[in-house]
């Protein structure tokens, strides 16, 4: 008899909770209807969202340059320190649509190079080891590659992309959580109706939070894959642009070979900026900011062979 009364009491509690959460669902639906009826222009909202994201991303990129240089503990290399280097740099800037570039040196984790800033005010960071392992011609090819990134504003585009993904993920999480709360509440009410002891409400909210976060993370993962694929395409484009500026694909290929041999790639937040990335493993390759070094070198060698054949055909 006591067990029957307990089951009846649990059923009453379950029905009460079920009614409550259904009311919450209905109220939420009515609120959505009201919001939809008085909704602002979706295009205007999307425009405001995109504009705000772009402004935040741009400021993050511009203001983050000084912080990045401080983090890397760089030192400016003036024209008086390396006149031959600035002579090469000025010649390359004349070939590329880039101006007002300063050169800094640092001790990076591996012989590498990166460029930050814009086409009209960038900073080129070179690891000190590059001066030891590369010839002047090879170093010029690496510099041309980094200037190509500045010319096409690849670093800025990547920063804006990551900012947009993070912002969209946060907004999506806030939009989905109320629906997840209602679902969690309904599951809790059904547990009472089945005569089971439901987990604490905090446990249900934790599960709801986890499921919503998992969905958002999955979506962000897909978007990140797309952004990383774009980054790898831009590496190929920077290689091609460097070859256009220098006319020496083999010089860049030799530089990449030497950098690869000397480097011990580390996965980190700066990897999208480096000339050399980590490409080991399938998942790593999908998430890599750089294509395989072997593929890049092979492309450059093929281009050098094509140029040689075309030059041979043009000679009488």
C-alpha cells in the first residue's frame, strides 16, 4: 500500500512538473511569436552582427601585433644593421603591393618566419637561425612569401574568420540553451511519471549544457576545418606570388627543404602565421594551417621545370 501511494505521489509530481515545463515551452513559443512579429529586419541584424564582428576582429588584429612582438621578444633589425637585407626587401616591395615593412629578428622555436600587420604597415619577423641556414637568395624567397601574405591580408582575414566563428558559436549557444532547458525539464518530469528517482535539477542542467555545447562545438569544428582549408590554399597562393616576384621557384623550394630539416614543428596559436607548419597525421593535416611541405616543394620544382622548358623553347 505504501509503495502504491509513493508511486501515485511520484506520478502527481511528474504530472505537475510536466505541466510546468509544458507551460514554459508554450510561454517560450509565445515569446518567440511576439519577437517574430516585431522582429527587426533580418538583413539589418545580420549586417550589424557582421560589422561588429569585423570591427572587433580588426582591432584585435591591429592591437595584437604589439603584444605578439613583445611575446616573441623581437628586436628590430634596422637598415644600418643589414643594408643588404633592406636592399632585397625594397626590391621585393617594388614587385609586390606592400610598403612600409619593418624587419624584426627573434629566437623562435624553430627556424621560421612570419608577417603581421597590413600591406601598408607590416612587420616581418625572422628567426635568427634563418641567417645561418639560408643563402641570401633563399632568404629573399622566404621574405617574398611573407610579403605576399601581407599583400593579400591573409593574417587579417584569418583573424576575422576566427573572430566570426567564436562570436557565432557564443550566440548560437545562447539561442539553443533555453530549448535545451525545456527538454531537460520534460525528461525530468517523465522520470517522475515512470516512478524513477530523477537526478538533481543541477544534473539535468549540466547534461543540457553539455549537449548544447557539443552541438555548437561540432558546428565550430566544421567551420574551423573550412577556415584551415582556406589557410592552406593561401599558402600555395603566397608561394606562387613569391615566385612571381623573385622568378626563382627553386630558391624557395631549397629554403623550404632547409627549414623543414632544421625545424621541430610545434602546434600553437602562432602556427597560421609561420611559413612552416605541422602536417603529420590525417586529423592534423585537416586542421593544419599549412599544406604538406613535400607538396609545396613538389609544386615549386614542377614550376621550375615548366619555366626551364618554356625558356628552352623560346631560345633559337
